[in-house]
């Protein structure tokens, strides 16, 4: 039997767990690493489908990977796209296990 593929899980890669994202969760804002080619509409639909919440706003940012050096030469870490998602008042997403 073949597994059912859900494209929402291709858009949302993982949540960002940091002090800043934890502080923003009090205001209903949650940060996720998303696919580099994902747009705001796809991100909103994926969050609403996965977490069953109403999304009111999506802000995105592209983070350039840092340059790294090793004895083999100069390289670069992977570029990341992040989304800061605001959910409707009174709703929350349990990312931090509270």
C-alpha cells in the first residue's frame, strides 16, 4: 500500500526553537523554516492544514548562509527561508511543549 503524500509537509520544514521565537509565541507569532520556493499563500495554507489554526499574517525572510573555511577551501552553509506566522487571537500552536 502506497503512502499518501501531503504537500503541506514539503512547504513547512521545521519550527525554529530559539529564545526570540519563544518570546514571540506570547504574541501569537511562530517562526518556521520553510522551502526556499514557497510563497506566503502556500505557507498560510500549509500552517492552517497542519496545525488547524487560523493564520492572520505571514512575514518571510531569506537568510544567506554563512561563509565557512576549512583546509579544503572556502564553502558556504545552506541558505534558509524563514516564515514568521501570526495566528488569530485566542489560538496557539504547541511547538515548545508548554
